[in-house]
């Protein structure tokens, strides 16, 4: 899936809220579902204009961005100390 056509932002669609391309479904709605312990299938059932590939790609990109932010130090991560003698 072409990442450049995954999300659209237009002042004519929901006042510029980022939505899944060719839909009126805000991307934030997917994250709200995940946060509320709903499944991806539940999200897709409730928003049939979003296809599975779109939703999965958005989640993958969000995960990659989060990991990049931790590595770059923009988000603090708790360091786990290993017990002495462990490697």
C-alpha cells in the first residue's frame, strides 16, 4: 500500500481532521478503539469504508514512529536493570 495515499487531510472533510483515504473516518478513531480494547475486526465492522490493509498500515507506521521517538530520545523509556550475573 502506498503510504502517501493512506491518510487524507482536507478542510472540506471534517474540518481538516486526518481521515483514512477516500473515507470520512478519522484515523484517531482506530486508536480510540485500540485504547478501549476493541479488536481490529470490531473497528472494521463498524467502519466498512476502511479496509484491513489501511488499518494495519496505519498501526504499523504508528508503531515505527513510536519506536523511532524512543530511540531518538523524544520519548523517555524506562531502562530495565538486569540482575547481576545475567547477560
